[in-house]
C-alpha cells in the first residue's frame, strides 16, 4: 500500500485549538486509513428522519459536500467518526506527541494483556488504532463511549450499582498503577459508563483521557511536577515534585466522595458503606490515606501534613497506604 501523504498542518498549532478547517485537511488522510468523521449533516439527517419531518434543510442549509460541517465533542481536538469497514462508531483525538506521554501510554494499553497476573482487569476505553500524522502529531482512535460525556450524566441509582462502580474504578486504577501509569486527572469526566448502559451488573466503567498522565519505567522514580487537573491533590505543584501515584489515589477518593453525593440513596449509603478503604474520610476528604503500592517515600521522611482543597486536614503523602490493598474487598450488605 502506497503511503498517503500527510495533511499540511502547522506544527506549532495547539491541539486544543484545532478548528474545522484543520479537520477538513484531514479528510482524505482519514479516509485512506479507513475512517470518516460524523458531520453535522449526518446528525441532523438522523434526527429529521426520526421525527419524520423535513428539518434537514432548515437546520443545515442546502446540501454541500457532506464533510463540510463536522460535529465535535465539547473538546475541540476530539471528534466523532465511524470506521468505513463496519460502520462502527469511534472517537478520534489529535495528540501532540512532542509533549507528554499520552501516545506512549495509549500504545502500551492497546497492546498489553487485559488482565494482570494479580487478576486486575483493564478498565480503559478500547483503542483500535493510533495513526501517525506527522512527526509530532498522532490521531488516537478509540471506541465510541456513546452519549455520555461524564459519569455524572448517568450516575448509579442503586446500592448495588454504586458498589459495583466503586469496585470497578478502584480495580481500574490498580491496573494502571500495576503498569506504572499515573492518570493524574481522575474525575467524572474521565471515567465513563459503557455506551450500552444496561442494568447492573453489566455496566462497564472505563478510564479515558491520558493527556496529563505519566508512564514510568520499572526502576524510574514516580515523582513529577504539574497541577493541571479537575481535582487537585493537596501536594500537586508546578514547582515541587510529588508522588504521582499517591496524587492519583487522592483524586480517586475525592471523586468517589463527590459521586456519592449525587446518589439518591446518599443517606443510606453513608450509614452503611463500610468499605475498608473509605473509613471516616468518605465524604470529607476522599481516600486521603490510600496510595500506590511499593512506591518510594519522600526522601525527607517527614509527615508533610497539608490542607486539602476545602481546608480540612489530610494525611501527608508519605503516610498513605496502598491502592492494591483496597481492591480485594467484599462490599457490605445494605442496612434494611
């Protein structure tokens, strides 16, 4: 197969600022690789047909090239599309490979075994392909996550559903840590339910968006700098190094405490939720005492107590426990 010439894209453009014109230049390139973007016309056509009304021309105007108007996700560098071979829905994301570990992480997760030797299961949106565009740009193709942009779009509504959700996301985090990957932006927007949201226990929760993530070699120190995150752990800093895995677990706990608050059964949940990893911190600090297993402590050995984002005292990073120890529990039976 003759290589298709890459599109003419300015190398200094920021991925988050990609416009429709940039995706326009990618059209032939994507089709060569077997993908097509879903357009505004496609979406309007589907809605118009479902309503049995002649709304298409009114909404998007006279017919043009059907790839003129692309239908984006909220983030400018992420678009919906489908695979030409089987019409399977996909999500396409442009990634600047000159910065960060995202492509390296996605490539590793794409090829790694779905289960670790400890029995931990991979909880990552499937990645069919990563397409190299230029020396500094790639397109990550992932399976579509459907209509949900966030866990909060369709939160668990039963005790069993929330318990299953908590088990899955902790196992997913432990899987990432077992592969020496720190996510560093754990939030409702980056943990999504499967597109075909069935009743418990079929729902699968998966991690997405590794734009702030790091992957470490087996002998590499896991200390990093950076504080770009939806939920910032107390120690996160642009100037001072911190343990990436321990920041991950603080974020997970904070997110789960927020997720519990949107549950309709929150009063019952708080009264009976006796997960060993939650303790008294569930709604106030969120897993301040948990972190990744077998990671180095702060060289100073000090307690390093800090205030959390809401001003409450939390344990220092050097005092945190392991996340792997928190994945083998059995959820308690709800109080009657």
